[in-house]
C-alpha cells in the first residue's frame, strides 16, 4: 500500500480540534504505519549523513500524524511509563560532545491526552502504566524527529522500555498500542540496529563495517521480510553474532514495539542501512500494517516463543 493511501486525520482522543480527535476534521480509514529508527550517536543531529537524509525523505512521504508516540531506548523503567508533559523539554542526556549539540532544541508540544490513552490501552491488555508529568524528550526521540518532522509542530510524547524484560514483552506492548495507529498516532521505536559501544571507531573510514555487523543486519532483514516474528523475538539465540551486536539489548527492544504495533503480516520497507563508526548499524524500517492480521494471531506467535527475561 503506498504511503499516499493513508489518511491524514484522526479519531478518538481529542487535543484541541473541533471534532473528537487530535485536531483534524477527517477520519482515518486505514491504520498509520509504524517505524523503527536507529538514532546512533547524538552527533547525528549535526552530521546527517545518509541516515539523516533518508529520515528527512521519509518525513516528507509520511502522512501527517495527529500525534507521535516515541519509544526510546534511553528511557528505562521497571514497568511501562508514559510522559504526560505538556511542553516536554529537550534532554541532552550525553556528555563530551561539541558545544553546539547542547544548544539544539526540539520544542514540539506534548501530548498528555495521548499519554492517558496509552495508559488506557495498556491497561486493557493487563499492563499497568505510570504517567510521568515531567519527562522530556531524550536524544533517542528528538534527534531522529529533527529529520522526520523538522518543524516540531506535531504533538509528541515518550513511552519507556523495560530492559529487564524480554522482546516478547515489548512485542506485546506494541500489540496493545495497535489501536492508536487507527487514531492518527505514529508509533516510532528508536534504538539502534547494532549497539556495541566498546567497538566504536570514531576514525573508521566512511563505508567501513565490521563483518559481523553486516551479518546481523542481513539476518534481521531476511527474517523481517519473511514475517518470522517468532524468530525475531528469539534473536539472541538465532541471529549471528547477536550478543556481540547487542551486549545488552535495550537498543533493539523498540523494534519489537514497532513490530507489535504493526501486526503480523505487516509489509516492511528498509529505509536505510548505513553503518557509522565501523559498528553502529543505522537501519530504519517502515512497517505498513496488514489489515487482515488479528491480535489473537500475534498473541499465539508470542506465546510460542520462550526467551530469557533479559
């Protein structure tokens, strides 16, 4: 389904529009896609390279969402938490980078009504979610958003990950969020396709990449293309060099939220596969939902996968 076939409006929550929606007057008739983006080093905000350019192109192609729900690897909580901040601050959660980076802001409005809706849909799936009235946007959120939606005029909020819990948990979080994709909400998981910071080489020539990084990228691509959700959820056992690519898996967990929100049978498009600093794979994926897929189908697949809690 081409991007142009999506609606550009919403239904169901209500921020400030004349209808019972996020502020648009039309009704969405199909679900929005979901995204997974790799945000890489914070310097991506200053050095767009191929990834920034690809995200900027994607932002031009996407329908304008009513609101954005960012699932960033840089907000970790014991159980799901969502920000209800009305004016989320730009969080510079890093150190030792150029001074210019700390001057950058992403002054998008918050989405407290969306936060309460997230709490509602997670609760309906048996998950308790906390509302944080002050949490801002960390660099996992605002860096890619600067390219996707540079005008910072779409309401946005963040949902935390639980790094002590498995990919299955995060896939089920995504499942619970799926109704939001029919309400004008763009669900974006932000992490990194590979994330072994011990092997980063800041002087690596452009295009240089460790062999295991390509192998891991390729396995993820092939597995996504054949819609093998069960294998993806068990990636640490099945993917080549999985533990080397992700010594800890918090930067891949947002991928499973995006997958769960799109649903089984979603059609994936890889937007970029750049590798920076020799080992940081910057893959981004667009997942267009297959409307025939049901939540029960997804739950059965998740239930068949048994993976460690971390």
